[in-house]
C-alpha cells in the first residue's frame, strides 16, 4: 500500500505579504488544488468567497499584485499543486 | 551583476572600490543612495520598516540589472537594498554603475532606480505620531518607470 503524497504535491502554497498579511492575519497557507490545476482568477475567487476582510481586500478594483513561483502573474496564469502563489500590494521600495 | 538584500548598512566607498577593482576600461562610475527622510506625506516619521519577498526580490533585482546591461553601454552594476527597521538618515538603497563614459552610466543608474521602485518586491511601513501605516505606491513612480518604455532601448534619459 502506498503512502498518500505529501501536502506539497497536492496543495498550492499561498503567501501573503506586507499589508495583506496583516489584514488577513496569516503569512502562508496551503490550499487544496483540483487535480487539473487552476488559475490565479479562480484562486482569488475562492479567497474572496470567504467574505469579510478577504472580500474587501481582494475586491475587483483593489490594487493587488500576484506572483506565481516568483514571477509576476495575471488573472489567467495557470497554477497547479506545488506552486507558490503570492499576493501583495503595489511595491514601495527604493 | 551583483545584487544584495541585507539588514546591515553598506559602505558606499567600499562598494564602489570592489565593483570597479582592476577594471581599467572604466572611465565613469555613477551612484545613487536612497536614505530615510523624517517626513512623509506631512507626517513625522520615526522609523521605517522594509519588508521583502525572499527569493522573488533577488530575482526581480537581477532581472532589472540584466535589463539595464542590455539597454545601456555599461560594464557592471550593483544594487544593495536594506530590509528591516531603519531610522531617519539611515541608508536604504545603493545603485552603482560603471561604464566607459558618464552618459550611459548616469542613465543606467536612473533607470535602475526607476525600475526598482516599481518592480522589485519591497514594502515600506512607517511609524508616525498616529501609529504605523503602510506607505502607498505613488503614481509619479509609475510615470517615471513608464517614461523608459516610451524612450525605447538604447535611448538617453527621458
């Protein structure tokens, strides 16, 4: 009998940074992913559906940036289990 | 193309010395240092805390340096960016560019700062008498970066 695959192979690792981390009160979480993968837009919709702060901070029109595996992403960027998706506000370095 | 993200302070003179060491082709060194102001958006700032996204930030900085090297006739470039809690007068960021001549060195230095401010994952949080607040992105920074897109490859400053 085979062991179940580790979480890292069945889940999407989501990272929240800066203001969003503070607003949500969470830095990282692992979301279950459908076998065929998903898209950034679908992940955002699922997070928005939690309501409350999630719905307001991620509402359409809010300036939220998304990166997948450390590269900037758009709504239709595909994501699959094992990927790292990060959500953050517009950058303010320098 | 060295890129560093660190909590420690940096010594500008030392960084320039290392970057151009032994390179007799270099006739121009341009540099920019960003420092912490004690006032922002009409409020007194007592501390500035910088956060980054380990892994992506370094990658983004390397991509920006690579783009500068492709666009401008320069030899090398260095970006050092600090993170963690800083106080007014502290150094935040250093950009150094070496080249044969001043014009591409100046241009690349400005390009690097304009792109860094809009593309590198860093976030600033400041402490004011009213508490802490996240610094909002500025439209003027986006406009400064966008001017380079309009200018096109190999052009001079916008």
